[in-house]
């Protein structure tokens, strides 16, 4: 696990003593020696003893395009952070038989909450997280549901029905009157997180239709801390630890007006140097 700094972000000068602007870098601990790194385009404000306190400048108003980008980015981050911080072992795909229900998120939300309430009463201790996606080939939406601690008796084997990878599929019991609910056991949770938080899938939902449908109160929230690092320190840190970087979701893209997308990296194991160690500070 990464050794995180003892200090957190504060408000004052945006420049380091060397005169280099620092960017905000978030380290998110998902447990199991897995740490997410998010490098933002926002400047980081830190306390420097030799420099007077300076309040950050007011940010310029964002355009509609920038607001939409921020909305999608935050939704993707929430989905991925929740999935990686928990130990989900079953994923189900839920659909609706009636067309008016397939196209009505409010009805879907109400019926799913009733269904999840019944499951939690029947199987206390289960964890549930649900994400909505648009149907790729038809109107309306379907919902992916992740479960942790769901008993085997809640599933029924689909005879002679395997998925594209040859794995056994199951029926999620209790939903057949409303529609179709197929389930399978998860092999790679990081792959599921990457799939459900895909940019195209989140961006395809119209405004006002939320991607996160349901998240149980007993889900684990990932711990996050922020650092201020210059571009050179970021590049050096990522280069030295490139063998530990398993996945990157999106890269920095200059929009031409100084507005950049975030870069996100997922570290597969914790046996890497912290930024503090990388800069020669105390371990």
C-alpha cells in the first residue's frame, strides 16, 4: 500500500518554492494493495512557511461542454471507486418486459428499490450496487447490479446457457414477473469496474437520467488524500512505477482553451515508492 503524506491540502500559494506550479494529485486507497492515482489539471495550494498566504483566484465560469465533461467524469469516478473498494462477486443484468418501463427511469428506480428491499430482508448482510446503461440496440435502459454476500440459493442455473467466454450463467430469482435477470460470478473486478464506468456508456445517458441507480449504505467508501506535485515530479513518479501500473482509464487532452481532462491510473500492487520517498523525503 502506498505510504501517503501526513499533510493535506491547504489554501495558499499555488507555486512551489522552485517557482513551479503544482497540480492536485489524488491517491485513493481501495484496499488489497490497490491504489488509484488521479492527476488533475487543477492547481494545488499548499502552505509555504517563507511565503505569505495568498487566496486562490476565482475560477473562470465553465462552458456547457466543460460542465458536461465534469458531470461525466464525476459519475465515472464514483462508479469505479465504489466497485474497487468493495468485494462484489456476482453481477446481474436486469431488464423490463414492458416497453413503457424500459424507457421510464423513475418506474425502474421504484421497482428496483422494492426488489432490493425484499432481498435485504431475506438475506441480511448482502451488499448491492446498481448502475444504469442505455440499451445499445433498442429504446430504453437496462441495469447492472453487483452483489456481495448474495447466497447461492438466490440464483438458479441456466441449463445449456453459457456466456461468450464459456462461463455458466444463472437466473436471479424474484424478478421473472417483471422481466429478464441474468447473473454470473465475477472473475476480474477491475474489468467490471472499467466496463461499467466506460465513458461512452455514462455519456450516452440523457441529462437528468442518473447512471447510479442504487448503492447500499453498507458499502465501503474508498479513502482519498491529495498531494501537490509538479509535472516533472508526476512524470518521474509514473515512470519509476510503470511496472506497477495496470490500467489507465483516460489521458490528458488539451481542449485548446487551457481546459484538460483528468488522467487516472490504477496501481495493481502497493510495492512502489511514495511521492515523498521519490523526492528523497522521510519514509
